[in-house]
């Protein structure tokens, strides 16, 4: 793990240099950067918990409302790699601030939506801002955090999704109090406030262009070998499997077991929190010398097993909740392995940003297709068909990973 992060640091320094020592930042900076990821993850978690309320308010079918989750990922599914290169050019600080502002704008627009059309557009805007933060923040950590603590800093960054999604799901009583439109406005205010805080707390840095060539030339270089594409594909498989379960878990608990919306959201939040523990465990396993492929394969295969139980199990809701916790814990192993491998997949040190962007692009493709396909399958063939599809995707990801030398190292 240390070797990969050192390589990533060299690449990150090429994209952003602080006025003083480019790796002099400490834990305060790490947690402030991670905070931007956490409030961004709120925008991922708010949709599943509000799915039923939006569906009832706007009179939408399950298939249509499932796109409320997937629409968030549309832009990121196409522009991840260019966003990674752009972060190197304009500076990661500016990219994070812009991403927070875009998400605030999208959430504000969503709260004013009279129908599904503007709501979907607002989710696309939020998704673009989310992608900007998700790509630029790790690059800022690589570039600014002291070398001796980068492995632990990246492990902290990996927890932003479960922490953010758990926090927003535990805020389910606010959804009941404010209704979904008020909850969207609250998120817009939080994003705007955090952008102001971030601008004040993180000192101004200047972006240095590491390579005089145009972005198009660098992008072609980044995509010229199959390794980055394999990384993006595996990330897509993970994201599709994860969000097909947690995108619908609150709805499943409500419809199948009659749980109240607040309790269903709390169960989902506790389960998602377990993936943060999995993130930290993955960092420990890699640092102690475990092979990335072994950690990744264990994550995918055991995740598929418990995911099958969540979607098809004919048991009490408590057992299903335990399965969801175990599913999330094993899923938490996967993104840490993949992010740790990014520098090894990059064809050149200055293309780590583009490779990270392509990986996040794969993540968004999975976030886009997983819930949409899951909703369509569930509506036509039932939840067992969703579980089978998720298991097949997980097995295919492990088979692909076995053929990638960067993960077998």
C-alpha cells in the first residue's frame, strides 16, 4: 500500500503545489478535505431514504423513481477522466469548491421541481459537482499531506461515502419534519456553508500544469492501455452491486416487513456504516502485506452472498438487517483496494489524475446502471432476478481482476 501511495504523491505534486512544502499538511487538512466528501455523499444517501416520499408526492412508478438515484451519476459516467485532468490544470482546491457549489445549486433546483423532469436535471447537476469533489479530493491529499501519513489519510478518505450516507440516513426524522423538498433545501444550505468554510480553512494553492500537452493528448495517453479500463470496469461492478442493494433497502424493509420509514432508514444507515469499518480494515490488510487481489476477491464474493440474502431472504427483518451489515462490511474492502491501485494503473506519473477520474467514471457508470436495471428487473421479474444479476456481476469482476497484474501484485 505504501508504494502505491508514494507513486500517487509524485503524480499529485505534479498537479498541485502549495506555496511552501507541498506535503506539509497534517490531520486538520485531511479531515477538512474528507468533510467535503462527506457532505457530497449526503447527496447520494438522501435519494434512497426519500424515494417513497418523492414517489408519492409526484405520482411516479418504481421504474421512474429509480432514476432519481441513477440520474445522479449520468454526467460522471461520461466525463470522469477529463475531470481528473482538469483538476490538475485548474487546481484541486478550485475543483472542490466548484463541485460543492454545483451540488448546492442542484439541490436547490430539486427542491423547486414541479415534476420529475426538473428533478432529474437537478440530480444531473448534483452528480457533476459530486464527481468534481470525488476526483479532486484524493488528488489534493496526495499533493498536500505529509508523506509519512498518506496511507492513513487515504484510508480516512475512503470512509467518506459510508460516513456521509449513514449520517444523512440517520437524519430521517428531519425528512419527516421538513418533507422532501425542505430536506433538499437543507442539503443545499449545508453544501454552500461547507464551501465557504473550505475556502477559508484551506489556504490558496496554485495549480501547476505538469505537462505542456493539451488535455486531449494526455487523455489519449491515459486511455491507451487496457489497465485503466479494467480498473474502471471493476469499479463499475462494485458500484452497481452496492447501490442496487442500498438504493432499495429502505423501500424493501418498508414494503416487505412493514417497517416505518424512519426505522427502515436507520437500519440502512447502520448497515452502510459497516462499510466504513470495512474501508479501514482493507487499509490495514493491504499495509500488512495482503495481496490486493485476495482482498478484492473476498470482498466481491462474500458481498454477493449476503446481498443475495438481503434481496431474496424469507426471514425476519432483523436477519435481513444483519445480512445488510455483513454485505456492507465486505463491500467496504473493495474501493480501498481499487483506489490504492490507481497509481500502478496509470501509464505515466502525470496521468494519475486522469486514471483516478476514469476509475470514478466507472463508479458512476455502476451507480447509474445498477439501480435503474435493478428497478426494471424487480418490476418485471421480481427481486430474485436482481439478486442473480448482482451475483453474476460480482463474479465477473473477480474474473477480470485476476487477469490484471496491477491487482495481483
